[in-house]
């Protein structure tokens, strides 16, 4: 993974990271509040040799003192020093227990001994530190005294008396907060990266690019009102959702620059990815551009187009395939543009056989002659074979991918099934993309949803480098203008369909 991938992961999981960081701060603050205050009192002693000889003797004595200092430091925690402290202060502790709160150290190349004592009381800490220093002086004097009599050659003196500290040394609230912040931040970022590595769902264009180089025809931004108002005509003209379908319409024309794919099959890998709404709104967008469009509901297992458009599906595709009625009598016009709907008809017991029959192939060929574009809504690829069978009769296939829903392995299986039957895959449409964030696929110049039908900024394809190779040699400006000026004056009637009866 590249640096940009990690940045995208962190942006995608910013709520988790912020939450973990705040939890770390709360934990650090809680530790500071719950930790019992500890006061540390310090004292310092100086080790000297009691000699008044020559300079050479003084130098030798200084070297002797530095060599003995480390031994004195170790002596501080011994019972010979601590037991008198316990007895004098009346402490309810043993010498070993008191040794746990006493620390002694010596500065390098000096004859200074530092003693510190930790206690829950500042007065107790100072008194204990002073008592330990005094006890050490007596113990060393006794240990260094010659057995033949006389005074000790070593003298210890307190040069820094212990005083009661004004503030506790522990807990260090600032340090705890900083450590909590850093620990929470690291844990949050680590969990986000780990979750991203284990999660193989397709969340955006970057995930799609790592799986396949099939052209990305467009991205449909998620709209909470889409469930209640799924149609393009129900959305504001300049809303991100409406603009997404206009971009998809333009990019589809670029992908089909040769014009051979007059019929486009719209399918998905699994149910619930939005293929039916995508097919319906794409057909509406094409009709609004002045084309005559036939939308076929070929999902003979769970037909939905008739519910979206409010049409009757009792007679439709299956009626024409079994020869019970002429297809010209089954086409239902919808809207003011040149959009005609062929609903599913009655659900048959053998959908795959009907969709793969010669009658279905002849029906598509006839509709291609009568209409500018034929959009076919087919069942998902993985649960049933209907879409794979039907893909052999159409000019091209468009796969709808539900972002944050479909796993990469499922999409790979779907594309493999289409390649196996030799289908012409025009591209992929990412559906349910977020409007903002690292996985967004939308422009930022949309006008207010309350705006009227005034023309928006000139539409342009959202094809990324490498999506549609034919774009490299075409004039994008003239192609976009062509898309916006096709039959602006109104829709055209379908050309004569084979066997069409004149009324």
C-alpha cells in the first residue's frame, strides 16, 4: 500500500481515531484523579576524608572517597541504616518495606550522595529523608572507625537538608494526558489500518482500481431520500444524484464510441446494490437528452421497474416471448420524452430458458432497430445465471457495484462469469458512494437543491485516466456538447418495429 492509501484509510476512519484518542485522554485523566498523591523529599550528603596532609595525600584521599561512595549508596537501604529510622520515627513498617520507598544515588566522579524518600505525606517524606541521612552518617562512622581505636577517616555531612515538598511528584497529570493522547491516537490509527486490511469490501474507486482495470463509467452518490424518491425526475435538477446520472449518460456514450452497443444490460453481483434504480434513471437521463429509449425489465425473479414507474406488469416481456401478444402492444410510454417501458410480465417458472431463447434474441434485435438505446435490467450475476445468459444477446454489459456492500471476491467472480461467456463489459458503476470524504465521487459545483431548471455548468465526463482509452483521441468539449444537444426539441417516435401494426 502507498502513502495515499494509508491517508485514505485514516480519513475514512476518522471517527474511530478521534474516539480512541478521546478515550486515551479520559484514561490518562482518570488515572491522575484516581492515583493517590505521592510526595518525594530529597536530601544530599558530602563525603570527605579527614586529612590535613600534603596535596598528594589529599588527592589520594579524594580518589579513595569516590571509590567508597558507591558502597555508601548501597548501604542506604540496609537494615543498619533503616531500622534506626523506623525506631526513631515510630513507623509501622519493616526495613524491607521502608527500603521500597527510599532511593539513593551518587553523581558520577563526585563524592555527593543523593537520598530521596516517597510518602503519601509531605511532612512524613521530609522527616524520613532527614532521618535516613542522619542514620547513614552514624552507620558509616561506625563502619569506618578503626578497630584499633581512633576516629573514622571518612566524614559525611548533610549539605542539603530535606524539606517538605509543596506539590506531589505523582501523579503527573500533564504527562498522563500526553501519554493517553498518544496511546489513544496510535491505537485508533492501528485499529483503522488493521480493519481496512481485513475488510475486503469495495468502498470507493481506489478499491475498485486494485481489483480490475475495467472502465469506471461513473459514481452515484448516496441520497437518503432515494429509497422514498428513487427516480431521477423526483430529485432536484442540480442535485448531486441527478448530476451523477447525467455524468453516467455521457460516459456511457464515450465507452460506446463505436456505437455497436445499442442495447445495454444493467446487472450487479448481488441483490440490493441498486441495479434497477440505476437502469431506470439511466433510461430517463438518456430520454431527457433526446434519445428514444426502451427500458426492459428482464429481472423475471424480482421485477421492480413497474413499481418505480407506477406501471402494470401483468403483460410484458414474458407475454411477448411466449407469443401471447405483439411487443408493439406491450410497450408503455412514460413521461414526456421518448421513453418506452417493457415490463416483466408474469413471472415464469423458467426465467433462464426464456431469457436465453432465440425469441429473446430476436426481440432485442428488433428493439435495437426501433430505438436509439435499449436498457435491460437483469437479475444479479451470482445468485442466478440469467444475466450471464442474457449478456450474449446484448451489445454491452454495465455492472453496478454497491459501495461498502460488495466484497472484492464477489465482484471478481461476477466479472469472471461475464468474461467466461464472452460478454462485452462496457464498465462499472459505483453506487451508494458518500457525497463527501475520501471515497466520494462527485463535483463540488452543484447549485442549491431549490434552484430551478436553469442549465448548470457544462457537463463533462468523470472518466479518470485509464477508464476509457478512446477518450485520448477525442475532443471532450465537442462530445459533451453533442450529448447536451441531441434532439433538444423533443423525443422522436420509435422507428417501425418488425411486425408493428399501424393503428
